[in-house]
């Protein structure tokens, strides 16, 4: 009977060790990568003043995004996130390659940005304001009644 309790205690100890090991491995970091940034050797193929938008796409691939105004440039963005268990993900690496073009569509400049300088590049999204304030629909309609100009209807 004494040997049987030793066996149960040993199994409980082994179960506790296995549980502790699994608990510790569950708290390991999980890394996620998003986006694509060309390598320095790929960027070396792009010649400033010679290559065009089409040749850049052919050499290093489609950009993640392009310039908002007049398609002024190509932007390749890559982010690496680390997450521990239920904690929020944290950016551990971010790279941005900006290729700008002149009016003729020829490469004007190639720049690379990242977290090396201690600052993350903020990739904020631009959102157009709706103009809708914290008012009910009825208040907004009644507010517009005071702006009615009969002269504009007669013309």
C-alpha cells in the first residue's frame, strides 16, 4: 500500500512538472510579419534618374501603396509585431521604403526609414470628417430651415 501512494505521488509530481512546462511555453512570444519591403540588393537594381514606374514594378514588385496626390511615389511597408499571451501586440520592427518620381515618371529619390532612430513611423490613416455633430436627425433638419433662401429658388 505504501508503494502505491509513492506511485501516485510520483505521477502527481510528473503531472505538475508537465503542467508547469506547458504553462511556460504558452507564454512564449508570437511574432507576426505584415507587408513587404525590398532587400538592399533589390533596391540596388533601381537606378535614380533612369528607371520608370513600370521598370520599378518589374524589378522589385508592386508597392503596398502609392502617393495620394498625383501618384507621386511608391511606398513599401513592412511591420513585425510581437505578442506575449493575452497582451496587446507591440511593434518591434517597421521598415518603409519610399520611392519618389518626378513629373515624367522617372525615379527621383529612394529613401528607407525604420525604427533605428528610436521612433516608429506613424502610419495614420486619413479620414474625411463627416460634418455630422452630436445632434439628432430632427435637429439637423430644423437647423437647415433657417438657412433657406427663397431668392435661390426663384432664379
